C-alpha cells in the first residue's frame, strides 16, 4: 500500500453474501487469524473479524470439524485458541525439521518445580524450599523466567517483601492446558513421580 493511503475498513457484517457464504467467510477469517498467530487468540480478538451476531464458539467448532483428519487441529489453550500439530505427527516433524530450539528440554526436577509453582502460586523461593526441602537455585528460576514459563507475581506480604512466582500463558500453552483448572490432581502427579508438594 502506498504511503498516505489508508487500509479499507474490514466489512465484518458481509450483508451482501448469502448466509452460508457469510458463515464460511467468517470461518476462513478466524482460520487466517489463528494461522498467523504464534499465541492463543482470545474470543474477543476473534470477534473483531466477524459479524456482530456471529458466535465465535460455533465458528471455531465448525472450523475444527473441517480440520478432522488433517495433521493439525485447533486447541483451546490459555484462554484462547491456536493451531497446533496433532501429537501423532511429532516424530515426523522432529525427523524432517530443525525444532531443537523449540523443545522445552526440561529436566524432571525443572518440571517438578514448575508444577509446584502452578499448584502453590503465588509462591516464594522460600516456599519452594519448604516444598522440596532444599534451596531452588536462582539459575533454575532464571531459566524458567527466560523461557517465559513463569513470571514474578505479587510481592509476598511479609518482612522484606520477597518476590513470588506464578505460571504464565506460555506455561499453559507449553503443557497443553486451557487453564490451571486443567492441571492433574496432586495424586496423579505423585503417581507420576512429580511431587508438587503438600
């Protein structure tokens, strides 16, 4: 677009199209937005590309049905939707593409610390020490921060006001969770050998 020109306003309502073509166009718009996004897209953001009376939930459901049998799917993660490859195709992707830097590559202890933060958030380093019976290194906390899996939470309401840690939307996406309510119960975690503490 030439400098000084403005982009035409998006026709959200599409009143010139018959109803079934209008619905199909709204589905394709949602598909395009999800395809272009590296993070989950909220219902509110998707509603910006469809007509006022359109149900984003129904449009996403119809799009998901269209994708049956394909190598990718729409997943509800972290308060929004995003495209992801179906788990059955992970070996093929690893064999053909350089995805090494995209893998979490976390140790069992790293995952246990993440689980403890998820279950006890907001939690301080001292709180993590109480859970694990040992000091949690600043290096580990720094790595989890750098990967965007945790963030600083509110300051603890006690002397010295230490920082607390909370999980992030990236944590939810990385572990395929829509919300923290989808975490396995603690008994399942203990059965898997990942104790998230009391």
